[in-house]
């Protein structure tokens, strides 16, 4: 399937569907009822927006590059692609290090220019980079406000035994919060989750199409 066709369809997918797609890949997905997930997604989305606005008020800018400086983040741009058990396009390492892979961003922007020129305004290279950076900044913000921020304080009971209880945070909520955060900072007209497809497309178009079909499948059912 052509990149432009996929991207135009995905631009119509709403935030709830993207969130449900993220949940579908979460190890805790089956432990939560659909209505619980929807409520959590709404709260995580609102949390990301709230903290974006809070950071802007505190530091006087929504420019993610400037925010990274003001927050004293150690920002590193790597040439290659971070690989291991899965492909990574960026990484936040506590307490203050953010790494972003430059090659995937460059290749994604080139594919848009070559195969979907009508979308260049939405996905310029600098814009993709700033979206990714905003996402990673949120994970730093989560650490800073870990005791109060919703995407960290919301937990699910994994097991209980003889009075002992084991709770876990929910990774999907962190990702949804990060997407809402960077969307607010960068004033995006689309969900940053769409970059999952765009960035993968340059390396493995078949996998990108699989993600695309999974997202549309969730969007049609939202379960």
C-alpha cells in the first residue's frame, strides 16, 4: 500500500482509537474492561495536556529544543538506528539523558517528500524531530512529578497473597500522556502515534502496513 494512502487514512483516526491500539499491545490489556480503558485514556490524555501547559507556564516557551535546554537535559542525536529486541527511534534514560536517532527521521521525511508530497507541510523533518523530542521530555517530566502525575499514580493490582499486594503502573498510559504532551507543545493537528507507521515505513513497509491495518481494525471496533 502507498504511504500517502495509509497516512491519509490514519489522519482520520481519533485519539480514543489510537489509545485502544496502544492498549492492545500492552501486556496488561486483558486485565482491564473496555470502559475502564476508555476512562484511563481520557485521563492520560488530559494529563499530558495539563503538564504541557504547566511546563510552558513555568519556563515561558513551548519550543521543545529550548525546553530541553531549560530542563538541563543531555540531548544526543545519534546517526544510526538503535536496535535490540525491538527497533527504537528515541530513548529517555533517567535521570536526564535523551537520545534521538537522526537517520530514521531523515528517511521518513524523504519518503514523505517522494511518495506523499501533499503531506510535507504536516511532516517536515524538523517537525518530526520536535515531536519525538517532546515525547521524550514528557518521560523526564513524569520522573520529576512521579508522586503526583496521573500516568504514574494510576496502578493496577497484579496479585495479592496473604495480605501482600503487588501493583503495577500501566505503560500505555505513559505513552498516551507523552503523545498528548508533545501534541500540545508542538500544536499538532494529528495524533503523534501516526509516527509509529511513518518511521517504520522506511525500514520495513510490511510491518508499517501491519500496524496500519491493526490501527484501523481497532478504530472500527474500539475494543
